[in-house]
């Protein structure tokens, strides 16, 4: 197994709690990580219908097989099992007894909060980050090949062509997971909605427009998007306002968690096509988002990321406020630094200082080139050093 950054945090968390929930999108490597980290634990998956039915209809009998603990995979298929797991770990609260994995964040987190509050730690595993991919001999060396391929482990572990694997992934997700969660009758319409979401990555989210384009209502669009979020396909990046000005636009931005999936949904057939695609900048911005997000979440932290847009024109892709500083990050896919790349960072810094900000302001520009430098007080970070 290629080492995952989350491994150390998983071991530490299992030393604190009798139950650890490891969730994330399907095929992000959760099972592989859990089994490699705890090789002596019994393993059971709730994917087979007979095992799932056993866990649902006779949860006490199911758990009686695993007095010493176990890795229980795809636990979202039997959320009521967690209520019985509570009784089990109350009788024997040995840390690290049960490692649960799942791929529907909303359903699992609600069950955990109701049944295992104070008894469990929750961690999230997303597809490979750029740093994790460095361990693979077949990892892309070119920026646009990396964006086009994405970070799902099986593409690299088994050397499966990215477009083939992603096509199977989307078909499986649409035909199985969404059907189970939403009871969608018109899968073609949902597939259209999914592609439209990909076309809106790194853009401010307007649900009414998105719904109208897909031929569904605003409420349906919101419900479908919520399922995509709970399944770790995409997320809404909130606007950062800090009461600076009532004119600040507060609409969230939409970002996917994997740019390979975005490229597949956009119909981009090869990396060279992405290089000249009109959404190239948006795909790059989404990739920077995923790297910033993974950096935090794979350390067990809760990412505090926002975007900023003020109605008079100032836009900054990412804001990461901390106790004593504000980190501002711009993403530009171009390989050559242009003076306009820095304007938004300087403008927002001036706005914050003018309104009395006392935090240190760190300005960073991530771009498609390969040379690091400091320019006009901005740390310039090449894509391959992010």
C-alpha cells in the first residue's frame, strides 16, 4: 500500500476511542488503509446483501461474532447497527475495537452523532493528494495530465486508463448509489445535472440557474446537490465575509473533490484537450482547492477554507483565516507570471488593513509554472511544489 498521510492520525485516533469512523468517497482507499493499518483485525463488509440483511435484522447476533472488534466496511448500509454498537463498546470500551468505513457522510454522521457521541472519532479520506501520488512510478509529471487523470487510487494501483475507470465509476455511482438514496426515476436527468455541476466547478453556485438548465426545480437541485456532497463528490465553498461590507457577495462556490472526474464529466478526452479548454482555469482552481482541503483533512483537521468576492470587483479564490493570520491564495493555471495575477491579493490586503485588520496577512499565488519566488510580497508557489 502506498503510504497515506492520514495513517498516523488514524493510529492515534484509534488509541483514544473504541470506535473510529473512516469515511470518504467510494474508491478513495478507505478499506485498503484500514486493513493495512490494522492487519490483525477481523474484516467484514456490508456490501453483500446477505451480510447486510444479517446486520440489519439481527444486529446483536452480527456483533456477537466480533467480541474482539473488527473492521466493518460500508457501514452506511446498516446505520441502525450503530445503536447496538453503542451497547457493545459501553461494556468494553477498549480503544480501537471497531474501525468503521462508509461512503455516505450525511447518513453515517447522523447515526454516529446519535448513537456513538463521545465514543468515536471521525476521520475523512479523499483520493490521493499530489504528495501521495509522488510514491507512484506512473504518477503524471505534467500538470495537465495530473488534472485530467485525478487522484483515485485504483487508476494508479492497477494502471487502469483514467477515462475507462472514471466511466465505470460514474455509471456505478449513478445507477446504484443515487438510485438508493434519492429514488431517482429519471437517471438521465440526474446524469445531466451531474455534468452541469462539473461545468460549474470553481464558479459561484446559483441553484435556480443550475436547476433550470437541468430541467428540475430549485428544491430538487438542492436535494440532488446535497447527496453529491454527502457522497464526497463535491462541496460548497462558503463565502468569507467577516462583516467587512454588506456588499460582499455571499453565494458559495462549487468545487469537486477530484479533477479527473470533472474532466470526464466535461467530455475532455485527453490532457492536451484540457490545455486549451475554456474551463482550464476553473479545473486548475478546483485542483488547488482539493490540495488545500486534503492538506488539512488528511491530518485530521477541519478545513477552514472560504472564497471572497466583493461586488465592486475584488475576488480571491481562497481565504484561510487563523487565529493570528489570514492566508489568501490565488490560483492561476498560466505558466508565465503576469502582473494582473497579483492584483486581487493586494486589493484585498488593502481593504482588510483599511478596515482595521490586525492579523498577519500571508499572500500566495499558485500557478502552472515551475519556478518558486517571492514577488511584490507574494509567495509564488509552482503547482509541483504545492
